[in-house]
C-alpha cells in the first residue's frame, strides 16, 4: 500500500464492522400516516421532542433545537468533489 486513503481494510466482521453515525428524523407524512393507522402518539406533532433532544451546531430554528444530548450538524459538501460517473 502506498499511503493515502483507502475504502477497503481488513477487519474482524468485514464491512459490517463499520459504524456510521446518522441522525434522521424521517418524513412528517410517515408519522401522520402511522397516526392514521392507529399508532397513538406517533404523529408529527411530537416533533417538539426531536427539537428538545437535539443540539444543532448551527443553532436553533423552526425545525432544530439546541441544548439536547444528540449532537447534530449539517455536513456541507466539499467544493472539490466531483459527482460520481
């Protein structure tokens, strides 16, 4: 190997050993559909709980909160990245 970054490494467990940290709330329509199907308490009106749990690095707004235990930041794409072919 000549140094630099490599997407493939040997590890016990293979690719399934790679953990990614991703925070996704989901689409509000999914929550509302769950409520309509009888899942009490699973409507988008509960989104205040997401805001309370979140600590958004860029600050609070209508959809994001600060002060919570879940650190969150928006990843900006690098300017020098090319789209895949």
